[in-house]
């Protein structure tokens, strides 16, 4: 049954912003641990240290003075992603799929010049897209190689998988599928499709665009009922391990599926939003209460097995 209003979702145990901020983030996320996820460079390092594969870091721009060498910095790369190190919500991210000299083509087909990128990076360094508006560092990283098995469910971009992890247990998941209106980015606020994913099977169970139910991708026309994410248990293990490496009791793990590398940790979020509940047509509160009732101490793989076999039923 599709939810047509927030009131209906509340009846299913929806978690609201106040509950999230006080009972989840405030109680289980130590502020001293925030730099582990707010700083994407640090996240890559600690993930690598525990054996989690991450998207490859090409280069960083840390000062305005480096911008005069931007041509040389970008010269080795035919495609890449530019993002703020301390950004959130997909803001400030530019995806370059190919280039013609110093003309760079975005996923949407729009063409940017070297001067356009220099201006964007300058603004990013100045804190335009960072958390709290603080001075930032710009990351240039490898573009994920699109896996054709997801071609039907994405428009000019790479879908990612968001998993909410509570006290080490994956409790809810969705795939975010880029659309024309989202400029090829997997960002729900910009118009990407949020597809609820069953924790046990990795299969699609629901889909929404801007909180409105859909059955098919608005650009490709393919029905989401056939979406099934492979290597699902491996993906959940990455999410569960993210708790062990950060100590954050409430976090969002964003994972992408690379054609050659398989599942890669893209980034972590200490303040994940709540739209995942709408994508799943289900509230989080019941699953959170179920985890709170557990007394056994489990490692990451055991937590994943428990989530797949028990939490998925709540």
C-alpha cells in the first residue's frame, strides 16, 4: 500500500526529526567521532585500514594557489568526480563523464570549461558547500564504472545504496537512482528515485520520487519491481563494519556498485535523513525498538545475519 501522506507513515512508526536528533544522533553519536565521517579523506583512510574498498582518491585541492595548476592536476583524467571534503546532501558535487581538452562534459550533457571548474573549486574551498560554511578541501576522485545491470534504473549517472545502521545493525536500505531532473546525481532532494530495498533479499519493494509513489523510472520507463541488488550480504557487511570503525550508533552508509571492483564505500553520514522511511513505505521505530531489546553481543557478520533474518520481518 502506497503512503499518500506523512500522517499515514506516522501510524507505521515513523521516526521524526526531533526523535532522530535527540534519541538517535544525540544519544549514540559522540561529537568526537564526527570527523571520521564528516571528513571524506579520513573516512577513506579508516575504511581502507579495516579492509573496506573505497572509491579511489585521485587528488586534492587544498588552497586557492593550486588553482593556477588546475589544468595539470586534471590532465591525467578522462573522467572524474569533484566534491567538497566536508559537504553533505550532494551539494557541490560535479560528475565529469568525459572531456575534450579543457572542455568537460557532465553526466547531464552540459559542458563546462576549465575556468568553470576553477571557479567552482574556488567557491568550494571558500566553504560554499561545506558543513557550517567552513573553509574546505576539494576531492577529485575516480568516477565509478557504471555496471550495465543497473542501466534500466538510472539516467546518466551511477545509483548508490543508502543503508541506515543502528547500533551496528543494518535496519533499512534504499537505492537512489539518478534521473534527468537530478542532473545524473543520486540525490533525492534533487529528484532522484528512492527505491526501498528488502533487507533479507536485496529486492525492490517500493519507489518514490519527491515523496510521491512511482512504479517506473521517470526517464527510462523500466519497472522497479524487477530490481534485485547482487552481493547483497556483502553490501550489508560493509555497512555493519562502518559502525565498528566509527563507533557511531546511528549512521548512513552510502555504497556504490562498480562494474570492475564490486561494492565500494562511497561515504558515511552521521546525520542521515529520514526519507528512507517513505521509500520503504515503513517507519524505523519498530526496528529500532527491536534492536534495543537485543542482549547478545554480535560481530558485524552476525549482526548482518540477524538483520536479514529477523529485523527484515519487523
